[in-house]
């Protein structure tokens, strides 16, 4: 089944945010699990998240957790929770922290 780019990004966001599993999404939208994986990649690209795989299967933007202290791990989990909450609301943050950060809507982004 064909879906418009905005719908594919929304499906990818739902799977990335763990509202649905790949299998559930594939059944609900009548597409293959491989298509769902592509939709997640499209969503990540629209949100400005680098999805290139790293050693060990982690995303390239993910830190190396093996050398982190307990406090650093807790901080990283909190940052990821905030990132997921923002994604569920339909926006992402680009740029640095503080005054230099920029809020970007991911619902209006093009998948091209």
C-alpha cells in the first residue's frame, strides 16, 4: 500500500516512540516490516537524527555507555526520555543547548 511521505513519517514516529512494534505497524498499515524500517529511517532523517549504525548496533549519535559513570548514565537516560517526549509531541531540537537551541516541527518536514 502506498502512503504519502507525511503519513510514512508519522508511522515511523509511532514505531520509534514505541507506540507500536514493527509487527503491529505492518499489520495495521498493511505493509511489510521492511517498509516499516524504512519509515522509521525517514522519520529519523526528518527529525535530524543520524541513523547510521555503529559498532554494537547503536545509533551513531549514541554515546559509548561502557565508560560512563552512574550519574552520566542517569543523565543520558533523562535526555533520551525528553527527546522521546518531544518526538511524541511532534518536534525536535536542533542546535546546541540554552539560547542557541532551535525547536523544529517534524510533522511539517518533507521526507525528500
